C-alpha cells in the first residue's frame, strides 16, 4: 500500500472555493437543526457511526451485525429522518438564488419601482389591524404564504377568499368569533382562509412564555415558504416569524419594513 503523497495536492483558487462552499453548507445545515429535535437525532446517528468504527467485529458479532445493517441503510435513513430539514435547506438555497432576494440592491441603484411605491397601500390594512389587535390584546396569527398549498391549508381551514381589510381581520380574531382560533392565511393579495390549524415547531430552544399560537407561527415558517405575524393575547406584543426564527416585540415601523420586504 503506497503512502499518501501530500505533495500531489495543489492548493489553488478552486481549493479555496471548495472549502468555502462546504463551510457555508455546513453552517446553513447547523442553523437549520440548531435548537430542534433534529439536533438530538443527529447526535444519536453520530454516536452510531462512531460505535460502528470502534466496535471490534471479531469479538462482538451481534452488535457489529446490527451496526453494519444500520450503516447499509444510512443514506435512506438520513433522507427519511431529516426530510423536513432537507426540504427547508433546498428552499433556502432556492430562495437565496432568486433575484427577488437581491431586490434591495436594485432599489439602491435604480430606485423604487412603481409597484414597490404602492406596496404600502397593500399592507396598510394589515398594519392597522395589528395596531387594533395590540391595543385590545386580542390574540392573532396571520400567515403570508408565497405559495398557497390547498391540500396543506384547506384541510383544517374555513375558506374565505376575500379582500384584505382591517375590519375583516378584526372580525375574524374577535374572541366571540367562531373563526378566532387558528390562523388566517394570506396569499395572492387575498385572505384565502381562516381558523387554520397549523403544525407546531419541534424547536425546544424557545422562550417559556411562547404558547401554541407562537409555536404554530414558527412551525409553519419552518416547513413552508411563508412568514407569520403573531399577536400575543397576554401582552399584545407583536412577533414576526420567518424561516423558523422569530423576532419578538417589534415596532410597527419594523413590521412595515418586514412586510415590504417579504409580502
């Protein structure tokens, strides 16, 4: 067996690019699983891999056979166990590659387009409704879906398909309304559905005061191309969830900037 010839390696531009790309992928993967149950699963799988290499196969036949079978289905197991994280990673890569992510640079060099100037008229009813909900401490969850998946949302929702307005949002989230539990989903400049039951996040690294409404708002942004506004029923505090991360106690000026960017 020939020894490894280190002198055969050439460190050039592509070597640096290779290291940078791998480092960015590892960093993004770490951000996706940090604070979630997937992190514990990853640690468990890493322990299995370590045991596979250190367990003497000639002395511990049974354990070696079990670990060997687990390693043989390793790729399939990774895809099955981490399917949500893989989906989120691919969505993140696709969104970062989109030209829409760079629209701030276009605005800087060429100025705002007419559509962007008129965007405030679209989000004003939402901001006004949030002001009213905050003042009355009415709990609310408003989801902005880039792609409205009917199978995902309509299974547990009441279809509205109405124009976005302050009064409609306020009436939906009134405590006496039969639709106030659950989320309102907005897509295509319309309130598509209300009273939606959404999946909760598996993230264990969240503030203890977060209830089901906050966990649902974070969960829907983990699994879908969506953002969410959460109004706390206890404090009236407004939070904004995106890519499984949440900004707490944001001002209305911040809310306007975030909606202008994402909606």
